[in-house]
C-alpha cells in the first residue's frame, strides 16, 4: 500500500508539473499524507465580483484586473447587483480563484454584499481573496470575521485579505493631493498583493473579539441609519426627473410616481444616487451635513496626470497622522 501511495504521489507531481492548475484535495491517499494540501503551479483564470457605491471599490478592482493581466492572467470583473436583481445563477467553475470586493460600511461589509454571499453556490474549497475599501485605516476598517465565516460555510477557502484606503465620500472632503496619494498608494500595494495572491500566500486580517464587537455594534446602528437616510432623501428644484438615480440604485429603493421621486426603506447608504445625479439635486432633510457639497467622483483623481507632492509624511500632525503607517507599511504587517 505504501509503495502504491508513493507511486500515486509521483504521478501526481508529474501531472502538476505539466498542467498549470490548482489542485486542492482533502484526502488523496488513505494515510492522509496529502490531507488538505494545496498544489499550485499557475493560475490562469480569475473571477472578481464586487459592490461599489460611489466608485472606490470598482476603481480598486480595476487595478487588480490591470495588474493580473500584466501577468497574462485572464480576469473577469462583475458587479454583484447584476446577479441579485436578476436572481442569476453563478457559474464559478471556469475560475481558478475568486476575488470579492466591497466598501466598508460602519466597520463591516454592506448588507447587499452579504446577500450576494448567500447567493453563491456551494463550493469545493475554491480559493478566495478579499479586498475592501474605506476612507480611514482605523481598525482595519472593521472585522472580516462574518464575511469569512459565511464563505467558509459555503465551502470556500479565504486565504488572502487586503484593505485599501481611498478618499472619503462623506462628511469630510479630502484635499486633492491626499486623494491622489491614497490612489497611488493603492496601486503600489496592489502590485505587491497580486504577487502574493498568485503564489497563494496566506494573509488574513486579525479579527480580535474587540474588533468583532465594534463591527457588530456599528453595523447595527448603520443599518438603522441607512433606512432613515433613504426615507429623508428629497429632490431639489434642479431635478429634471432624468431617472438616473432610479436606474442606478442597487436595491431598487427609488421609484417615480406621479412625476415625483419616491424613496423606500431598502436604502443601504451607498450614496450612489446622490453623487451620480448630474444636477446634484438629491439632498437629505436631516443628514445633509454628511453629503460632500462638491460631490464625489473618483475618476477625477484617476485622470490626474501629474502626481502632486505627498500630502502626508513622517512630519504630519493632527488627524491624518495615523494614515502614515498605512501609507508606508503593507497592511500593518499582519499575518
């Protein structure tokens, strides 16, 4: 039996060396020598599924796609709401690994992202990397525990987690130099992350009990606040009923009745409707202070040709001082 197992092992190694694929096996031989080992030679196809509200997560996803394709990897990137609205079945068989991206909402993934996770089919231990975007590096943007557990219950293997700080899209409008510095930093970091992902290097965020409690608490408050934010949205006189907000709303929370915009109770506070309005004609009765007066469009940052001088450096004082560690380190060095 032992000789037979070694023969199987030898044949397997020859097969792997000649076929650039990933093989994940719980038990290849009776004695369990190969129990839950990952044999990796090369990744050919990657599927990235993302949710974005105002464009930050899509912009980050585009960088991943660019960097993977530079290494001759075939990549497809798709928005998750397209599957949820149509209740489309997902076929993941053609992907060697998956990438899942989301914006942080109150230290956790938004509810629509969890809906998508529940929509995923059962997997035979397909490898997954996660990436999330937020406007501040504080506490890693919250715990990934719940996202990871939902995926693990579905049979997925989360092996790599990244977070990218992007310009804030509410309350505080960052200086344009800081916006560009954050975007350029994301590009630099993703260049490194892509190599780690292709090598299947395991890198998971530490999810302490404190972080899990904070994430759960703030997430509950945000869900309640999002419902109220949606209820109190209103259009100004500048609205021409172009219906762009109706088409773009990921939860179909906006409709038009009797030539008036109506807002339901499924708002997730993604701000897509507010910042994509060509007339900036959507305001909020009680939470208008959260909306950036000049709007938000990450494309303005991406299209900047000349990189400005660094806004944050080792001498930075005040609120943005804690950003410096994120800018110079990779994920605070967590393992």
